[in-house]
């Protein structure tokens, strides 16, 4: 039996397009902020994980590549990976790295540093990416943020693909910082509600 | 006849909703964005959710 398809079951196309656009013009990376703010707003306002449960295109992409196309061993993730220590630890690490990225953007804004036209993969490897930079209509920090943000998105995609192949298709969802954070927000909202 | 039903390990559930998407009976919902909940009256014990769950926290249990 096949469950009915909804319009939002096709949002993976947007996620894929986003990743591809980053190879052509890095400034498109700014659009990725939507994947940050939409889940946060839904969880804060609605107290639900509707973003994960319905709309997240990245999760859909992993279930298509890993599930439908079969590029996954379909094994359970190791126990430590779903432990709260790892999930919360990864969330903290991810945000620490995010702030480093914002700081670098600030340095370029303050003209203390020159724009670096590289994408940093896995917070370590600097990939030259100047082909996707055609100058910026705005100031250089706008481009620096785009490179930084795209690095975050590409890194999480690579990690997600690796765990997709090793474990179940959507293993990334076990330790995805957005997923962990929205679940925490929902938990917190619920505690405050039940105390009233 | 022994009938099995899905049971969620709510403590380790990440509330991703993968199970909801595959359940042919619409027996699962995500309780307030915190964990998945199975409606035992609807569940037919097919095990699709358990297979899909990325955190592998669903088990099939004999319903009493
Ligand atoms: S856990 Fe992350 S990747 Fe998975 S559905 Fe939620 S936001 Fe998307
Ligand atoms: S698939 Fe697993 S982890 Fe995700 S909501 Fe269902 S029971 Fe929870
Ligand atoms: S065992 Fe089958 S019917 Fe029961 S909740 Fe899981 S997917 Fe739905």
C-alpha cells in the first residue's frame, strides 16, 4: 500500500537545487537560512516538529537516495550515536562552529580580514571555490557569509550521506542539529505548559 | 492468534516522523514534537515503521 503524496513530499527538489546552485553562484547560499528559521519558527510558535515530520527536503533526499535507490546498508546506528550525550554534544559543537563562521564574516565586514573564496568541508578541508564567485553587488562580507553558510550545508550533507550509506537512509535525522534543537524546544514548551 | 503491535522507545525517539510517513494505517503521530505515539487500535503490526526508524527505537511486541 502506498500512502498518498502531498505537495510537500517534493521539497527534496528544492534541497537538491540548493546544493547545485552553490556550485554556480555562492550567493544562493543565503537561501539556506530558510532551513534554519522555518523549523525554529514552527517549533517555537506551534510547538511541533512539523518541519521534520513533513517539510524537510533534506530528510526526503536521504530517504530517496538511501531508500528508493538503495544506497544504504539499512543497519541500525550504533548506540552512542543516538545517546543524548552525542546528540546534544553535536548540537553544541555545530553551533560553536557556526559562531566561528559568523565571527569570520564579521572580520571581513570590519575589514580585518580579506574575503576567502573557499568552502570548508568538515570544518577542516578548504576547497577552492572561486568559480562560484562572480563578485558581489553587496559588500564582501555578504559573500563571506555565503561561503561560510554553504560550507555548513555541504558539510552536513556529506555527513548525512556517509551515515546514510553506513546505517539507515535517514540516520542523519538522529543527530541533525536542527532536529535535536526543535525537539528540545518542543520539550521545553511542553514543560512550561504543564506547569501552568 | 498472536497479534503484534509497534511500540516506540520514547526516550530515544528523535521525533523525526519517518515512521509516520511509512505507516499504511496512519497509526502513528508525533506527540507535541517530542516522540512518536502508536494508536494500538489502528496498528496491524506490519513492522514498516520499525524498519524505517533511523534510530531503531520501534519494536514489535505482542499486544496483551
Ligand atoms: S532531523 Fe534534520 S534532516 Fe531530519 S527531518 Fe529534521 S531537520 Fe530534516
Ligand atoms: S522514526 Fe523512530 S525516531 Fe523517528 S519519530 Fe518514529 S519512532 Fe521516533
Ligand atoms: S507496525 Fe505497521 S501498522 Fe503498526 S504502526 Fe508500524 S507501520 Fe503502522
